[in-house]
C-alpha cells in the first residue's frame, strides 16, 4: 500500500493510468448486471445510431453495443490474465532456477529458452489457431498465448537472479545450510515481485494485442464477445461502408483506452522501480517537498 501511495504522489503517469484502469474495471463490473445475455441476438432494434436509449447504438445482429462492449472487455481481460499467469509462472520458474543453479543446468535451460525465442510467434499462433479454428475458448486461447510468451521474460528473470546470487545475503543463506529452492523462494523471490508486477503489465498488452489480431482474422471463437470479435463482426457486416461507425468506434476506442492505461502504468512502474528514482523520491519525501 505504501508503494502505491508513493506512486500516486510522485507519478502523474501512474495516476492517469490507474484512473483509466478503474474506468475499465467499472465497465467490467457492469457486465455482471447486464439486462442481456452476452450471446443473445435480436434483443434490440438493428443498426440504431447512438441515442439516449442506446448510448453506443446497436448492431446489425440486434445487440446493444454498450453492453456488448462490457462483455468484450471482461472476456479479453480474462484471456489476457490467463496468458500472463501461464507465461510468467513458466518464466519465473525456469529463469530463477537456471540463474541460481548455473553450470550445465543453466546452459541447457538457456538453450531451451533460446529455441523458443527464435520461433516466430505470430505465424505459429495463426497456424495453431487455423487448425483449431472455432474451438479456441477463453481458457484454451489464454493458455496458448501464455505458452508462447515466456521465453523473453525468463531471460530477464535469469539476469535478475544472476545479480542477486552474488549478494552477501545469498552467501549468508548458503553458509547457514538453506537449500537452493528455499533460497530462491525466501531470499530472492521477494526482490522479484516489483519487477514481476511491471513485467505482467507488459504481458497483458502482448496478450490483448494477439487476441484482437486472431479474432479479426476469424481464427478464434467469434461467437464469444471480445474486443477482437466485436471488430470482426463489424467488418463482416461492413459497418464502416454502411456508415455504422458506432459499431467500430466502441471496440477501437476501448482498445486505445486499455493500451494507453496499461502503457502508462507499465512506464510508471519501470521508472519508479529504478533505485535512483526511488532514492530521489524518498529524499523529496524526507525534506517535505
């Protein structure tokens, strides 16, 4: 809580990003009180422009764009959340173990990681999604994105552990008889938590971008409301050519807000977690500035 309070105080970027994320979470919460089912169609008049009754207008499928947008944000964030949990769990496990153990184990795990780094992720995901077309639900898509996004983060965690391994407290833990896993978990992992939080924000942006890309190409479950599938159906019914701009405006506007919010939070975390910045902020706090 102290870190968050300090970030609100010293970082305008974090304040703006957190405010935008709060707005997104409010829209997610509204999805749970929607008067419509997320898969329902022909519930409202077709192709109505924005009005007092339909704030964001309606679609050619007879759906209220506003309420569909709330479902879309929720489902996209769930997919991204699953992807981040899977990818960062693998990255932390492999990166920290390889960095601390070193030797042959480090070389083998590093070679395995490098193999995944050189694989072109987007073409591979498109190939897998094409094979499984229509069968990629939220969990399956999230796991797939996570399994292909752990390599670079693993390298970063390994570098952090290599630095921590040389610290005096690590040598003290070794001489006290602590095992390797216990040292990693109790001595090193607390130092990785702030770095992991910033890295997870970047992972969200990566997963959201890939979800939107696959959905626009029609390679995911297009019946599931997500930001990408909203754009897919708007393009399918040629909303822009038919001058039904509101159908595209909602998902595109939401995407911009989500990306900017996560970017501001991520950049603020990266700056704030820099030791020099934290010392400067603490000095200013101590002098009452």
